């Protein structure tokens, strides 16, 4: 999997979810370590890293073992609202995948990582042949969700990009966090879309 050479320093936000590049993530932040993370990210205009939990819970519990995935996605803040004292409602956009090279946990429980950024999907790789049904299916799903008052995806929509289409499907499909993690890690966007397309066919979503 291609990676850039330079190491970057990232505070990590572990979740029982997978953030994809270009994805929209909403968070309710109330733990002190993550309130500090959001404040620093807002102040310094720097992204943080979102990683899926392989083991453990999102809220810190004394003595509970925590295992993080090695590949995650950097996130940039879009909106930060404080609706009540000590709680922040946050919306983020997924940016770039990264691979953790090393990590350490601070006394307050916050994980800090040294990581390498993984090359983005080539947006010029377009959906081909049979996968075009998945493109049409996603457009229909977006229209249906909008009618229901839900808009889970950020614009601009990139239906001409295989990686974008695959990522958006991965976000809304009823599959496990582990399965989403494996799909997110795939370096070839066409392969990711192929696997999504096969799943959609087995469920009768596309023909």
C-alpha cells in the first residue's frame, strides 16, 4: 500500500465506527481528553486521526484493554457547537487514510500516534460496466434519504469516481465495523467497488 515518507503526529479519536475519506462524521464529545483534542484542533486548524476500535469501548474504563486498528482516516472539523456545558456536538470530514507507525497513551488517556499518510484513491478511476448499477443505486439511495430528511453525504457528489461511490456505500451498508475497516484499507478503489457491488447484488439492491 503506497505511503508518503514523512511521519506526522496525530492525536487519535478511537470509535466503534470507520471513517472513510470524504465521509461525514458526527460526534458527541464529553470526555475531557476529547474536549481538549477538539479545542486544540479548532485552535491550531489541524486534523486529528479517527481509528476504529478492535477491542474496548469508546468511553474510558479503568483496566479495560483497548486495541486500535493500525489504519485510520484523518478528520477536519466542519462545525463545533456547544449545546450544553461540557458537551460538544461536532461534525467532521474524512480526509486521508494513514497508517500508525507508533503510538503512546498520555496520562489522561489520549492516544498520540506517529503515522504515515497513505496515498488517496485516484479520483480518475471511474466505475465501469456492471458497477454502473451501483452508481445508479447510490443516486437513488441519496434521493430517498433526502426525502426522509437525512443527508448523510457531503457535496460535491462524485458519481464519476469509483472510490467515492464505494466509500459512500460502505458508510450506509449494514455490515460490521471489521468489514468496513477491511474495505477502507483496500488500496484499489475499483476492487472496493467490486466487493460492494457483489454485496448489493446478493441483497437484491442492484441487478
